[in-house]
């Protein structure tokens, strides 16, 4: 389907008119949309719903009200504020990029697309959103919401993640972005995808493009965007070793900076049950630990399921003759320290506070 230049003007005008009447204008990051505030909100909103992000964003801004505060804070403090939001690479990249801006740009947020793209964790769409919303620059965005709107409007066949499809979508996004009111347009197209052109059960009767959206005309709204062919997620297993002393404090170990739950604090791990007692002997010098097996829990990542078997080992501190394990802390459940925790660890720490023991192995 071909469209004239006038069509693109009409598209943006219709969207801006819709936004003026129905758009969301009271989200916390809409207030004083500085580059810093826009950036943090854009990173948090990646693969996460607005209602989930709002309380995290508010707490994050209270703790890190400006870039300098975050850049000079420890990664542990940043991860602590991120605990439960998931996709922790976002928090690590956020902290790293804050330090880059603080050290390389004298704390001044860059206002050029190429400079933003050099920063950790800032992709093309995020850079466009920062420049459009905070600096009123005519820059396109192409987040998940925008992809869905454009794929349906033009009935674009093919998975949007494929390079040729994505290239086509970027071209359309650029053409539709107006010269004026670019910040409002950027918010508007994200809002339309988030509130009307939703993934499931889109509310087409409320859409400003209902009259000429090709997917809607053909009653194929949910056909687009084409999904990625998904293979069955593989299964992995691990054992969390939960060593707890009589004060209630629990042994945690910091994970490596990169990889799964990078930089977060978690329980020491073993692969098989037979390794647990050997681990206690090696690292705690405990020859005959008392071990309790808890019900397993499943945590699902993007690419696999992780089945976790928690093993609770209550010990007396005096019985631990030596500690051969690096990067550890005794986590006081009653007076929690400031550190980042993986979601399953948060759940298990809450259960530990209730002293819920199961069968002995």
C-alpha cells in the first residue's frame, strides 16, 4: 500500500488530536521531563508494564534524584532499588552509563544521537525517545508499542525483529514523526500502543486509525505483528544452599558481574543434592550438617526455565570453624542491608523469616 506525503501529515495530526483528548499526561516521568528522568523511565519501561514501573520509578527518583547521585553511588545501591523489577542488565547498564556521562561529559547529558548511542544500554529507540521528549529534536522511536501500531496499520507481514522488517518499520517511523510537537507525538504513539492498540483485545473502536488500519479492515488485528517462532523453553536446575545461623542471618554470595543475575546477591549453589554436604565440608568445615529440603520453585527467564531446589541448613555460628567462600555476607532478615537481590531470593528470604522447615534429606 502506498501513501502520499499528505497521508503522513494526516497520520501525525490524527494521533496528536487523539493524544490531546485521551493521552496519559499524569505519569510520574511526565513531570519535569529532563533527559535524566526520561532516560530512567525509558530503561525501566523496556519489557515492563507501566503499572509495574511506577512505584519503582518513584522510589528510584527519591533515592537518585539526579545523574550525579546515581553515578557516585555503588552498584549495590542501584541494584537494591531495582530488586524485583527484573532484567537486571538494565540496572547495570544504567549505572555504567551514568558514570560515563559523569566522567566523560562532565555530568551533562548528551544531546546528540551518536553520543547517546555510545552509552551503555541505550539503543536507537531509547536515544530517539530521550532526544524527542527532553530536547524536542525530530527523532523517531521504534519500541514494542510503535512496532505493533505500524505493523497493524500497514498489515506488515513478517516478524518485526527480522532486519528487513525492522528497516521498513524505521523508515515508516521516521516518515510519521512530525517536525513540530515531536515530544507530544512520541508520547502519543507509545500511549496508543499501550492503551488502545494493545497486544491482546485491542480497542479498535477507540483508535484514531480505525477507518484505514489494514489489519482492522480485514479483522486481523491480532495477526499482527507476526510472532517470532518460539521453540520450547529448555529446563535447567539448581540447588540454593540456605545457611542460616541462630540470629536468623542467612549466608549470601555475590554473583559475578556478568551473566545470570549479574552483581546480585544470591544463595550459594550446587548442581546435585549429593554435593550439598561436600560443599558444607569444603566451605564451612561442617562434616555433618542438618539439611532440610524445601519445595522447589520455578523461575522463568526469556530463554529457559530454572527449577530451584532450596536446601535449608540451620547452624550455630560457633560451629563454623572457617569460611572459605569469597564475596559473602550474613544477610540479617530483621534488618536487611542495602543490596540487590534476585526475585527468587527475595521470596525465599521471606519464607526463611517464617522458619518453614520441610523434610530432612
